[in-house]
C-alpha cells in the first residue's frame, strides 16, 4: 500500500524579522490567537509590541513610526521600539503575508490510500487534520533608546526594488540604517513595501489579495537559489461527482476520475510521472476524519503501475463557490502539496507547494460537508515553490525564504 507523508508545517513565518520564541509562532495581530501567556511579538506593521493575554494578542506598547520607532526583537530576546539591534525599517514588516505557522495546516500524513483496482471495498485511512493554528510570525520588538545613533557610513545609492530595500535592511544593525535603506528606495519600491505591510493585512477583495500574493514574492527574501523561483507550474482542471468518507481506499466505478493536475517542477519533475502509463493516474475526493476539510488527491493505481511519483494533494476549507487563494497561510482556503510517493515514511519529502488561486464550484461546498453524491469542480493555474526557496515566507531559523525544518522536509532538487 502506497504511503505519503505530507509534513506538518511547524513554521512558515511570514514576517520581516526573527520568529517568535517558544510556541507562540502566531499571527501578530491584536485579537489573534496565542498560546503562551505573557509571550510577546510584533504587530504586522511593526507599530506595536503585542503581548499574549487570555490566549489572544493585546497591545503592550505603541511605537511611533513617524520618528523611526518600530517593533523589533533585541539581542536579549525582549521586544522594544527603538533598540539598535538588527531589524527592518518601519516600512518593512518583512514578508508579513499569509500567517503561516503550522497550526492551521492539516496533518495529512498516513494518507494510506491503496489505489488498487477501484471497487467498493473500504479500508481505514487517517486523514485527520492537525488542528494547530497556522499563523504568521510577525516579530521585531523595540523600546525607546535616544542614543540610537548610526555609526555606519551613509550610502545614498538609489534602490530600485522593494526586495532591494529589504536586502539592504537585512545588513543593518541600527534603526537609522534601516530608515536610510527605505529612504533610498525608488517611489515604486517604497509604494510596494507600504502596500504590502500596511494595506495587504486589511484587504478582503480577491483581486487585492491576488495583488498581495505578487508583492509577497516580489518583496520577499529568497532562500536557496539553486531552487528556482518559481520551482514549477501546475494546471488544475477536474470535476468530482462523489465525496467519499475518510479512510475509503477502493472506489466504485464513476466515483473517481483520472488526472486533474498536470505540470512540472524542477528540471525534470512531471505531474503525473511522464513514465507512467496514461491510465495509471487516479484521483478522488474525500473528507477528513472529522469532516472539516475536503481532500482532493491524485496518485497512481497500484494495479496499473508501481514506483511512480509524485502525489498531489489539495486540502480545501471552502464552503461556497468562488475564487480562493492557494498557499500555506492562515487565510488561504486551499493548500496544495506535491509530494514524493513512497512506501517508507522515513523517505517522505515534499517537492513543492502551490501558490496562486483556483476557482471552486459544486454542491459539496456547503457549510457542513457530507459524503455522497456531491460534486466539486476545481480549475486554475498555480506556480509551485520549493520549501527551500519560498520568498513569500520566512523560515524560523533561516531568516530567509528557506522554510524547511525538522518537520518540513524538502525533496532534493529535481
């Protein structure tokens, strides 16, 4: 029986500086959930120091952005508004985009879907989601320090891109230096950073959110650049006529389809495997064990072929037809994973994740999901990114777009 491990994402911090300490790698927004009482972090725009009280983020102190104050984490681990430790400009709250800690991302490990010749036999599969909270880690703290002088030589060379401003600020160890980086930016570069940090957190319309996705990549920090950005591309077009219960591993005729995702990644990765027979791909719609999420999985019929990869999994939390963002963030209703199809979970890894948007429709998209003859159609195109180089997010240990960790394992370059 084929097994696939889709890693539980412990960290996909989308913020400009370092990650929150401890367990509170959560969305830095007043009212957002947190779990460690007394923990601190920064707001999305760097204007406030937040503190975890009664399991939600509350304002501890407001920083005056007009005077170059902004939230940052000091070398001692505390938070202040004007500490001279390394951080970003007031206008740069980094890749504060999609609130992606691991907690809203489902644990789809042990998706034991035996794709033998389809029939009505059932076999228990654990697609239970991981109910941890997925949120962005937005931190950088500061306190007032009137002696924050910048001894670094001033560079007035113009900076043409928002990514250039961020890169410049990454080299700074004072607030004045960071402010100078921002001031050197062209009008377009400054506008991009301002919109990303100040406007994107308030947007609700899909067209604005699509624009923000572009800005998160455009103004982001790259990771391992041996993995191209984007790493690949996928075309999605599929209609399912039956929503199966969790654990079902064999399917009756007419309740499954063949290929609904095609694409490529890396230098020679193909979806589906180009060496597999044309009739080997196998796809189905299924609920998680608690019926809170819809899973769309494309794999291979083990009666037709063996040893083919990759698997593709969509995790959907949408309850009405419409356009939905695809990503790893708290506010992304669709997650897409391209993973190695392996027998041994110790060898499991993820090739890429999807980033973009899709159109969803069908009778399955109700407030409460129900198994049976309910339809779901998914259409769109998304870019694929390796976890080794995802500039829209910031890793908790890398401080750049390499978001891998001990629980987020990226496959080797294809």
